[in-house]
C-alpha cells in the first residue's frame, strides 16, 4: 500500500511539473516567438540538439533562423537573435546583461574564473588586474616566443616532408600541428616554458583530449547547470578510472612554475632565454603583483587566469589558423593574391615577417577577418540574461530573467550585413570603398565575442595568426588531401562550444621560388 502511495505521489508530481510548464508556455508574453514546438515547454530540445549526430548545433541554428526569421526560441526562456542591432543591445557596454547560468558548468562549484564569472562588478574588477598585460602594445614584446614556435613548426614540417616517399609531399593532419603550435605559443607566453607539443608531435599528457572532454561536458551540462555540482565529481572519478588525461595537469604545471619563481630562479626562467628576450612571462608578472599586493591580486585569480589562457588560447587559435589555410586552399585565386602581398613584404624581411609589417598588410588582414567570419571558433549562442526592468530587443519586449543571445555562426552570415554572398569566402569585401558597409560588417563581426566580455586574449590570437599564416604561405605549398580535394567537400566538425575541425588532411612540400 505504501509503495502504491509513493508511486502515485511520484506520478502526480511529474504531472504537476509538466502541467505547470505547459501553463507557463501558454501564458507567456513571448508565446508567439517561433521555434521547435517542444522548446516551448522544456530545455530538453536544446539538450538533445547539441548532441545530435550528423548535424552540429551551428548548422541547426542557421536552419532555424532561415526558417523562422530574426528571433528563434530554443528553450522555454531561451531566445536566439540574428539582428546586428539586437547584438548591440545584448552585449552593450552601458546596460550590461549578465551571463546565464549555463556558464556555471565552466567553473569549479567552489570557485570562479574570469570566463564563467556571472557577477558583473566582480568580473570588471578582476579584469582590470590583467587588462594591461593583454593589451596589444604589451604583447608585441612576446613576438620572439611566436617566432620560436614558428621555427619549430617549420622544422617539423620539413622533417615530415623529408621522410615522405610521396611526390606530392607529406600527407598530414595540419589541424593537429596548428593546435600544437598554438599550445606551445600560449604556454611559452604564459609560463616562459613550452609544453612540448611541437617537439613530441602528439598530445602530450593527453591535455588536448582532456580539454575537449571538459569543454564538451560543460557545453552539455550547462543547459541544466544546477546539476553541475553533483555531476562534476562523478565525471572526474570516471575520467580517473579510465586513466584519461585531466585538465588538473594544468594546475600542477602552474604550481610547479610558481615554485620556480618563488625559489628566486626568475633569471633563468625562460628557456632559450637568449632568443626570447627578457620580457617576463605572464605568470612571472602575476606573481610579482601578488607579492606586492596580495589582496589586489589573489592567488586564486592568478592561477585561474593562467588556466583560462591555456584552455581558451590554444583551441581558438588552432581553429582559426586551420580556417585561414582551409579557405585559402579552397580559393586558389585568394591564395595567389595573398602570396603576392607576402612575397613583396618578404623582400625586406627574408627571415621572420615582423608583426608591425603583417598587421599592416591589407589583404592578409582581410583574409584573417573573412576566415574568422565564416568559421568563428565559438559556435553557440553567447547567452546573457535580461536585467531588471526587461529590455526591448528586435522590436520585442523581453521580461527580466529571459535568456537571450547571438550565435556568431548565424550573425556572420546575415546577408543584410555581409551581402548576398555571405556564405562565400571573399576577403575583398573587407577592402570595399563603401566605408559604411565595412563599418557595419566590423560592428557585426564577433569571433571573440562582444562588449565587456570580449575575449581578453584576442590580441594574442591575432599576433599568432598574423605571424604564422604569411610564413606558411611564403615557405610551403599545401594541397587538400583525404577527400577534401573534392569539389564541395569539407571537414567534419565537433561542436563542444568550439567548432573544432577534424580530419584537416593536406599534402605539404617546400615551395619552390
């Protein structure tokens, strides 16, 4: 009898839960906004959509906006926008919209980090601690680190070419090597020591796989972020049982490098010190500030910033570098145009092309912008919460507490902004004499986010990309392989927050000039 009562109570609770959600959906002032019908009542549609095989969520987002227009529902209180004016409101510098609870899954339950922090005032205060270190003028001093890693990548490609019996060159997964490069650059800048991905040519300590796994976990669990404190310990135990790599290796590495500094060995901190100059690593700068003002620069913030550097800085740059090379290979005319510009610049710079040269090469910068427009690293709506008092977005009023966001993959293909050829790779669009159109495109370009939460490390990525792309174009001939050479063929992508390319196979050989 008691069992029957418990079963009846459980069924009644479920029925009440379902009916309350149905009633809320029917009474909602936003009930007219279109989207998948089940998304009106539950986040289960979103949860299933991000895991759907055969179609990444960015493709689903594009399809929904094409079908329904500039505002699309993807959850009971979740709405996606394809409207540049909406993006200006949601990511405004003035009236700030806090991040949604989805970001909670990107932090440890007992702490916070700059990426996941939903507290606007705390985030602004913490960002000020680090802002000067990440400014473009400060980062130019780290150009020797980028040069060194570029040298190492070139050396490894030459070794693979020399070992290959194929006349077309060595066939390899270029995406993997570009991520190795990005990992070693950000490690060198952050810690003064490379992790060693370029040396090994493989996933050292399983860190790449660990970050992919951690990203995918947060990407999915964030939809039901209240479960994160309970699921994370279970996930960590599962990963340990499997013997898989763990992001905690980053924490251990950070602590070991801090110990070196604390032991007074800063003079010998940079490996290959004669070639890298004497600019202190990020960690050295942060530690110095902590020792001078421990309250202003807490140890937890210091460690967190180093981890965010490594976790975000490697994937985003690797993805963006792959996009640049892929689209150039798919568009030989654009590659020829860029090569002419690079060769002209290389006449006065036969070794390394300096950043102060590459950042002023118009076509190169247009290629980078266009590649990141078509393939921004982030492929999900950047969720924000409508603040107190509500907000009118795209001519529709949204009550406070509503989750709103823009997916860069959707906005970057808005034809009203980027033209009827918005789905095509056309770097020249950024060199148009129509200054108003270029200004509109620039305001709508968001591969690193928008507003006060724009990626703090975007200048590092820009430095790396601006240096490596012209070097690869100048020194090597690449051709698509592994089926990518077929007309219309493209790579497979995984979307675990980042739209990560898989199977970027190319044949590479030294360029004959």
